[in-house]
C-alpha cells in the first residue's frame, strides 16, 4: 500500500473510532490538523547568517532567497510550486485569507507578523512534493522585543506544521541556538517528534584546519548536551555551500556528509504519515487525561453512592419490619403492628401500609440526600480543581493537565447522577486501548 492510501485508510478508521469519544467528553476531534492536509513542509531555522537561505537556494537550484552576513531577511518565506496562481510572490495578507492554505491561524498574531510572511512560487524539482519555509534568524532577547509579534510562538506554530525541521548552527555562534531548540522542543509532541528535528552544522568550509573544525564541533556537542539535557548527542549533519567553496579546501568525506543531509530533506514527505500519527497521539492523550478525571470522579462518586444505598436499604428494611412497633410505642398508632398481626394469624394487606410508607420515605430521603447533597458537594469540589483525580507523575502529565484541566472541569461540572451508569469507564478503557493497541499497530505499519 502506498503512503497516500495508508493515510486515507487511517483517516477514516481513526475518525470512526475517535469522533464519538471526543464528542462524549465535549471535545472537538480536530481530526488530522488542517496543516497536515496541505503538502509536506520542511522548516529551516537557526540563527541569522547560519546559511539557511544559501542552503535553500542550492536545494532549489536558483537564487530565490537573499543571502548576506547581516540579519537582512526578517520574513517567514514559504517557498512552493505554484498553488495560488497569479504573481510569483504573494503577501501574507492574501495567504492568511486563503482557505486552501493552512495559514489562517496566523491572523491571530497581528498585522506585524502578517506583513512578515510571504509565499514565493517557484518551479523546482525538489518542490514537487514539499514546501520549504525559510525563517528569520533568532535574535538576542532585546532585539526580539522590537519585532512586534511573538517570534517564539510563531516559530512554534510553523514547527508544529513541519514534517522536518532543520536546525542550523554555524561554527561562529552556537549560542542562540539553545533558544530555538527550546521553542521547538516545547512545541513538538513530548514522547516523539525528536526524529522530526535535524541538527546541522553549516559553513564548515570556514574552519581552517581539522583542529579548528574539531574545536567547533566539540563546542557544539557540548552546547547540545547542555540544551537537550542528554549525554548522547544526536546525529549532527555537516554542510557547506559548494558554490562558495574552493573544493580544494574540503576535507575527505565532507561531500558525503552534505549529500546525506540533502537526502534527508528530500525524504521529508515520507515522515508525513508519522507526523499524522503523532498528531493523533497528542490529541488522544489530551482526551485521555480528561476521560481519566471524569472516570475517576464517577468511580469515587459511585463508591459513595453504594454506601448511601446500603445504609438506606438497611434502614428501610428495619423500618419496614419494626418501624410500626416504634410508632405504636410512641404514639399508640397503628394499633396492630405487622409482626404481631403475622404472629396472631390476623394479617391483612392493610397492615402493610405503614411499613411500606416508612420504607419508601427512607428510600426517598436516602436518595435525595445523595443526589442533592453528597453528589453535588463532591462535584463542586472536583469541578473547582480536579487535579487529585488524575496522576501527575511526570512533567509531561503536568503540562498535559495544565492544558486540559479546564476541559476536564467543564466535563465534571456537567455530570449528573445518572452518569454513574453511563459507561464512562468503558469509554476510558476504549481510549487507553486505542493508545496502547491501535496506534501502536499503525506506527508499526508505517515503519515496515
Ligand atoms: N564560506 C561559506 N559561506 C557561507 C556558507 N553558507 C552561507 N555562507 C555565507 O554566509 C552568509 C549568510 O548566509 P545566509 O544564507 O544569508 O544565512 P541566513 O541568515 O541563515 O539565511 C552569506 O554571506 C553567505 O554567503 C558556506 O557554506 N560557506
Ligand atoms: Mg536568510
């Protein structure tokens, strides 16, 4: 099966399975994100003059992007084959208003950003299957404030859409890269997404000697372990711009390194299905934590319910059998009690009236006090916070709860006593099953 078919099949299957579950918890199954319905995207980020635009021009085989030592280009440029028609360069204000394109949500970031987004329509073989996005380099914090829009957040938005994110460092300044990395890391799905990120050390030809190169590479590795918090260093691709380099200065193996990077970029469309799975994974995890809170609340409320039910039942049986004896002693009515009438063989149905009244009054009071008092109080408490209903053992779970807590509380506040019997724990089990079985199966299918 080819990727497109697999993707379609997955979409229908997942929709059928998940949509009712999302609806049950008052959540919108966004389905496969709008952005994932557009073409695969490669996002190039890194500090300014790390060689982003130069690399893009070489991939395209044309001089499309301006290059230079100073931070000249401060726009997000989406480079694609013709999609809109008309002129070759299209301003952001048009892009965010075009339903065929996945950029509408950037409207929310304001005019300033929109004037810093544009699309260039270019004919190039590499663009047949993907769009490439060039980005303005990250600046230091003070200059960041002058941009007029939240650069980090916007970068995060683009990263979410991208199937491959190429993070470029040049040997001169590896410093600002930490910030770009953090933005990306916070945006991608926690448990996965790492493979969507490619680290590249560029402009390696500017290292004068092997020892110079080794020093830069070492610094870079050190910086990277600092920022990823891991001891193992991810693969770092190496590259240079052949057009700018006197080939005599290249070390053995460098052309192959560069070739590997280009291959990786060309394969970006094949990561798309993985990206879709991750997107579903993220959404279902969000659903799961909401469902957990609701199911746990109902489990606790259910326990209280059974306590009330048992006590009520006991009291009503006792009152049925002996309530009239008590009344008889206190008020001398009824004259003949149920037990006596049975003993004397004078039982008539009339004797049941008082015991039945007593028993049903007890049941009524028991049921009302659970519904009106116990359940409501528990619900009020849960809907005010609810964090004790879910396990928050990791940063991942805490972040998830921070994001979904409001949704969970909205659900909790809307529950009624009848929901105790409406199979919420089965819904939760279905969600968990989807994450542990179905999704795993799909991932395996993609790998094979
Ligand atoms: N020697 C050399 N210079 C490069 C290389 N890549 C880019 N440059 C130069 O570095 C400067 C910044 O490149 P540019 O692509 O504009 O960086 P951007 O700001 O990341 O887009 C330009 O003057 C390029 O000519 C390279 O691999 N080797
Ligand atoms: Mg540039």
